[in-house]
C-alpha cells in the first residue's frame, strides 16, 4: 500500500518498531481477574448481589457514556428503561411539594430542615423538566445524592459524622421515586428499575452494617465488603475468567486470595487519580499530545477524559464516603507510553492463541510471572492494548469452540459473560472505543477468512465500528487508532474482493444477495474518509474483476454448448436447445440477479454476452448457410427465430457498451420468411374452400348478420399479419415487402371468395327462363316469327309467383359487405398507408409484373339499358358483338324480349398493340330478315387507361340511344400494398352491387307481370278481344281503391313477404340498397305502362284513357304506402320514395292529353330550358310541389289540366308521348329529332342530366356515371 507524502498516519506508533514479544496469557489472566474483582466490589456496595435476568443479545461494544460505574452501572441500559417521563416528573413534584409545605410528615426526615433544604433544591431541578423531561431516573438519584452531600458537609466536613444520615436521605428519596413510578407511570415500573431502587431503601443498611462490623469505618484498605472468599469465588465474572484461562480451582483460589488484599476501592481510587495526573502532565498513558494529529483534537480528548475520570471518582466517593481522601500518592507514575506500547500487532495464527488458552502457571517462565509487577497501576497492565487484544482473542475462541450456542448472543460471536468481562477490562484500562471496535472487526475478519465465522458476524462487527465512528468522528481519533482502522480495512477489502471474485466466477448460480452484501460491505470501506486518504481510487479493484467474469463466461459457454449438442438431434434442434438455455440464463442475469451494473463498473450480463454471443452467432452462421437449413421445418425455424430475437433484444439492452453487429437476422432468416410466404400463398385457396365448406350461411347473432366463413377467413388473415408483426423484423424495408406480399395473398383470397359467393348467389336466384337458341329450336319457326310480328298478343301467359328469397341468400350478400368492413379494419391494422409511404421514402420502385409486348384484357359485358324497341311487341332480342378492325372478336348470347338485358359474360382479349379502338354493337335478333342494330359505341383498350391493373366499370352511351355497361381490366399486378387492397375493395363493392341487382332482376319480371296493361284491362273489366267492340255502349265506372288494390294483391303480398324476409336477414346497408332499387324498378315499370319506349318509329301502343291513368296512379300510391310502412310510416322514409323519378312520373299527367301541336311546342321549350340550365351549371327546377293532387276522379283531373300544363316532363318523355300520336307530321318530327340527337354536340346539351362523358368522336372515355343501381365507385380504398 502506497502512503501519501502528506499523510498524518504514523506506522507502528510514531515510527517506533512494533513489539514482537509474545504476551504471556497468565499475565492477562491476572489483570482480567483484577477487573472481575473490581466489578464484584462495585456490585457488593449499596445494591445486593442478585442474579440478573437474562438479557437479549447486545453488541459487545459500548460508547463513551458507558464508562460510569457504581450508580451509573446500576441504571445503565442501552434501551434506557429508566427514562425520565412527564408522569414521573409531575408525580414527584406533587409529592415533593407536599413535603416542603408540611402536608406530608409521614417520615421523620420530612421534618428535618436539612432534608427539606435538599428537597427544595431538587424541586427546582424538577421544575425545569416539567414540560420536556430529559435524562433518566439515574440522573435524578445522582442529583439528589450530590445535593444531600453538599448540604450535610455544611454542618460538618467529616463524612463519618453524617454517613448514616446520607443513607437515610437516599432511602427516603428512593421510596418517593418508587411510589411515583408505581402509581403515576406504571408502564415504566420494570422489574429491573424497581429492584435497583429497592436496593437503596432497606438492604443497603444491612449491607453497610455488616461491613462496619468487619472493618472500622474509614479504613483505607477495605477489601470486599462481604469479606467472603467464597462469595468472591462464586461471582459470575470471576468464574468467567477462570473458565476462559482454564485455571484449576486450587490455583485460582490462591490467586484470588492474593489479589483480594490488593484490589480494593482505595486502590481503584488511586488508579483514577494517577490517570488524572498523567493526563495533566502529558504522560504516555492514557494519552499524550503526540498521539493526536492536532492540538484541538487533543484538547477535546483531554477534556472528555478528565471529565469521565472525575465522574468516576465522584461516584466512587459518593457510594463510599468513608474512603480516605488522602490515601495513595498523586505523584507521576512513570514515563512509559502505555497507549503506544500495545501497538498494532497482527496475530500470526489462531491456533497459537488457542494453544495458549490451555497453558498452566507451572509452564510459564518466572519472568512472565513477575511482569505484572512492572505496572504502576493496580488494575491497569503495563501494555493494556496487547492485553486486551489477547483477552478478546481468547474470548472469541472460547465462545465459538466451548460456549454452548444457547449461552451465546443471537447476533454476536461473543457471549454475554465474555462481553461483560471485556467491557469491564476496556473500561478499567481506559482504552478507546475506536480501538475496541477495530480490534473486534480484525479478529472476526481473520476467522471469516478461515471459514470459522460467517458473513453475519462481519456485519455485526462493522455495525459496532459504524457506531464508534458515529460517536467519534475519525478525524478526532488517535493516530494509532486511525492507522489501525486503515490496516483493518485493507485486510477486509482484500478478503471481500477475493470472496467477490469467487462468487462472480460462478455468476450463473450465485445469489445476488450475497454479491450485494459483499459490495455493500466494500462500500462502507470506500466511503470512509481515512481510507480514501491512502486509496484515492478504490473502485479500480472492480475493473480487475472483469477478467474473472470473462473467463467464467467462456467456461459456461463450453458447458452450454456440450449440453445442447446431442448427436441424435439435427442441427436446428440443437441450436434451439442452446438458444433456450442461453435465453433463460441471460434473462435471469439481466432481469433478476444483476439488473444494474455493480458500482456502475461491472455489468455482469454485458460482460457475459460480449464473450458468449460471438460463439452463438458463429453457430447460427454455420447452420443458416448449410443445405440442411433450406429444408428445415418452418415451425421449428420460427420458434428458433423468436429465441434469437429475444437474445438480440437482451444483447441490445444489456450487452456491452461497444456492440458489434453479431445478429445478422436478415441473412439468417430471410429465405425462411420467403418460404413461409410461399406456403401461405399456396394455402390461400384451401383457406377459402374450407371456410365456405364449413359454413351453413346462418347469421352468427342478431348484431352480426354475416356467417362463419367471414370470421374463419379473416381469422386466417389476422393470424398471418400477427405472425409477420411478431417477427419484429429489423429491416424496415423488408418488413414492408413482407406485408406487401401478404396483401397479395389476401387480395387473391378475397377475389376467390367473392367469385364463389357470386356463383352461389346466382345459383340461388334460379335465373329467369329465357328464350335461348336451344329453347327456340323446340318451337316452330312460324310461332317464333309470329311472336316477333305480333308481340305475343293472345299468347301471353302468367308465369306465376316466383319463389321467396331465403335467409341463406341474404347471409351470402351480407358476407360480401362484412368482408369489406373487415378488410377496412385490416387495412388500418396493417397501416397500409404508412407502409406505402415508407416504400416511397426508401425509393422502392413499384414493380409491374406484366408482359410489355402482349396485353391481356378481361372484358365483362354486364348489361344494357333503355335499348331501342325494334320488334312490334315494343321490345327487342338483344345481343352484343365486339369488333376490332372490322373483325368480330366475340359475341354474347341473346336475351329475348327486353330493353334492359343482362348478359354477365366474360371474354379475354389478347392484343399485341399498345392501343386499339373497339366497336361494341348491340343487335336485335330477328327470325325474319336481317338482325337490326339497336345501338353502337366505340371505346379504347389502352394501358393509358388500364395500367393500374384494376377493374374499371364503363357505362357507354349507345348511338342512337341506350347505355351499355362493361367491366374492363388489363391483366397484371403491381408490387404495391395499396394495389392489392384497392383491388380487393373494388371486387367486394362490385360483387355487393351485382348481388343487389340480381335480387331486383328476380323481382322485376313478376312486377312487370302484375303492373301491366293486361292487368289494367282486368281492373276496368275490359276485354281486348274482337267482340269487345260491340260492348262500348256500357257506361264505364271509375274503379274504387279496393278494386285497384285487389288487382295487384299478388304483387303486394309478394312484396310484403319478401321485403320482410330481406329486412330480417339483410344488413341495414344492403337492405337500403335493395329496396331503393326495387322502388326504382317499380317507377320504371309504371312509366312503361303509361308510355312506350323511346324510339323514332311510331308506336302501336295506344294512350290510356282517364280511367286507366287513374288506376295506374292508384297503384303508385298503394305501393308507396307499402314501402313507407303503412300507417306507421316506419319503413322507407317518404323523402326517399318521393324522389326526382317519382315526381317525373307524376309530371306525365301534365302532357299526357295535351294536343299534338302544343306538345311539340312544349318539347322545344323544355329542350331549350334544359340547354340553358346545363350551360349555367344549374339543374332543372324541383318538382316537389307538382304532385298528383289526389286525382281520384276523372272530373277533377279534367278541370285541373290547365293548371298543371306548365310543369312539363323532360324532352325524352314528350317524345315517348308523341310516339302514340297519329299522323305523318308526327312521324316526320320524330325522325328529325332523332337525327339531331345522333349529333354528339346536341347529345351533350340535350342530355345534360346524363352523367356519362364522351371524349373524341368514336372514343368513349372509361368514366362511369353516377346513377342509382350502377356500381360505379372506383375509389373505395379507405384512404
């Protein structure tokens, strides 16, 4: 150990060499026995010798306040059970006041003037403690004793005269204290306190009388007051000395007899006087100026030492006033430094000390026997430090090897008997508290090194040292004590560091509490300022422990490696076992055992990981690039991945500060993630098929109206997403690509699921019976031709009521809607927008996976609307042909007898040109003559419009009239997560709309059958046969509302029942969509009853008379009431039913019976108004007030015709009315107007209400109009 140049420490007692002689144990026995005799003398004074109750264990070290003897020892207790309380003070004040006022004269002393004077003085002292008492009952008794002595000395200075009176005064005061404690503070009346107080009342007199009989009063050499050698021999402390030094009874008795004459109270008093004299004259013992580092420190010690010695002398004189005050000599006792002579001596071995315990007097040399004669003191040896060291050493050995555990204290090595002996010797020999505490720590440390004592004993020793340091600051210690403390700390430091190194060499199984105890003990050493003076950086010792931990980590890795590598297992299984062991051990180290670095220097987990992780990473490298890894089980691989990920997190959080890139997760596991994605993609169709196969298509509950297949399918999706998220892939770009690949899997799965559901829905609808070519072949050519010529008059038959909808059908439609909602939530969970943005930030290009030389287009021909009626029956038999470069590339089937056909046929077209123009022609198939054109339109196939690879719905305006609806997409895909989600959203939305359209189409035929002119004739009782002409004389009666309702009762019943079924099983959104589309179809059908289709040819349909019109509008009102919910009105809101189309139907009344010329003029006015409104960006006037004012009678209708003539219908409706007017000029007008309508400029102006948009002539841009029932929403992504 290096010593600083400016250190005040002096090694070996001021530079002198340390004593090397061996101390004779029997000399120590001599002086220890003297101290025991002194204790016996004190306890044989005013208090009788009584057996003390067994005390709880206490420390063997006491403070400076424990050096008082006599009365002080009677009341001394570390817990202060005789503490002065308010109750005791107030009780004594009350009783003392009664005595001073003469109220209490129960004792003769209470009338003694001197006693009353003492009482009055004590009363003043008590007044000071009335509100905040301090001190103990012991202090109170001493105060009374001193006050009584002063008062009695005034009358006569000779103590022999007033000795008995002093005893009586003390006895009376003790009685007062006893009564006060028992009555006013019973909780303080402990047996020990009461026994000590009772000793002053009665027995003290007897004890003193016996002593007077044996020796005359005032004898200076009074031995034991009891005068019995047997009593001395049986004194517990004397017995302890005999047993400790293994002295036989004969020798022991002889020694007692020899010392009985020497060890008197007068000799003790003389020793105290000599000590006081030495202190005043700066003698070596008990201390001198040179033993302290500063004058102020020495002055404080001297003051304190003199005070303690004086108090001891006063106490001794007060307890025995007969002692001769002039006995002994106060001369200088010599010049040898007794304090330094003990020095600091290290015991060479514990075995030597133990051997010396059993030595006898005969074995000792004669020089040793006479050694004690060299000391000028009776009770103090010439080398008190060495004597005390040997005595404590022998006490520890004796108590650990001989004394039964039951007699030892609970937390201290030293027994109670040894503790009392050591305390008596330490007090008598005037040794310092620091010396005793440091000595005890050193001796315990030596035995701890040898395995004789445990760490709790070290703790006890340090607690005693802490107490000594707290009571006496280290800076105030003697130089030798400070030097001794530093050497003791150095030795303890090396011991603890050695134990800490042993513990850390087995870090995986060592208790963290043990390490914490060792580090905590080292902290106490390093926090000591005296130790820091010589050791500026004590924490440097911890840095050296890092090598120990590193070596242990390598050895531990070898063990884990050998334990994990089993020949019967494959490499991945062994790696998994290795990772599991590492994870458990490192988690234990970092989360439970060593959460924080030791002294912020030693991070056990970090040091261990720095050594073990490179080996582990090398093992993974060897496996990851082997052939075995390419075919490893995916489940086991990702179980291993999770272990590696956990170890990586531990390494990142608790690893060394300077980390290296050990965990190459991307290169190790990227191929396995791709394997998993490929496996998941191949299992997609199986997911869909299994989900549908197990589905009964019943609602899960009342709130969730979809079926189990949606839950099963999206559960698979969420499991896949959770798996990718749980990877916590370190490379963000690769993580985004994983989710993008997963979105493709989901998109394909949803597309397959939707197509399967569409097929099932179509099958459930049981498509309408159509006149297919095969069916037509079964009838004669003549029948078919006649049907086309005469329009089926006379052969029309009712097809009957269609079957009701089923709940399973509704649930399938709901499944499509639920899939859209769940896909939206999945979109949010996967944070699609953030992923797409991140991919763009990384600069990752969107890869288009398509052949640039060939383009595959998928064209689905859905339906047509408002075609020209080219057959005599007012209908057509349409089919569609697509042509490129005047070559037909595809043809649909023929749908008979309709102006709104639905084909739903898909065609694939391969093109090697980048852009082509396609002509779509709708033909009317005729059995006689050539097929006629119903309409045609051009559109373009080009990547310019379809390079997003999404499905686009085109609503094309046919020339001259009608609309054709197509769905066109260019096959291909993008490596973009938004692309796949967008495609899935569009697929679901269109499927949902198509399903609603199929439901409406199924109801449409029956509604047309019930709302027809044939049923109208039936209501009015008219027969359209040849003989009906002869019955015109019959007066026509206006049908009642009931008659009108009965005529369509089958339709009302069918609608009421099936709308109820749909309402109970369809979701709210789907129900709203379906019911509004059904209402739209009803309005179209009723319009078709009133008017012929739009065409330039005159129509054979005759206009309805007033009675017929009356019935039509009664039907409208009845159906409106049905849809509104009847009287309750809780179904479809009235504002939804009374829409613009509803008011357009009512507006037909204004023009229906207007004369032809006026109607033509109104047509021009309406057309002009429409053009102006279009150019101004406005819209047509709201016709909400042009309602059908309950025109239930023909009479009212006729009178109000002029009032409504101003509200004309639109131009197309007027043209349809004109078709029913006779005359060539009407036919010429129609032909001319249709020629104008064929002009695109006119078409854009006149049809401002149309939402379609036409670009260059012949090329219709693929922009879908927004109209009810058309699934035209192209932006369904939730962005």
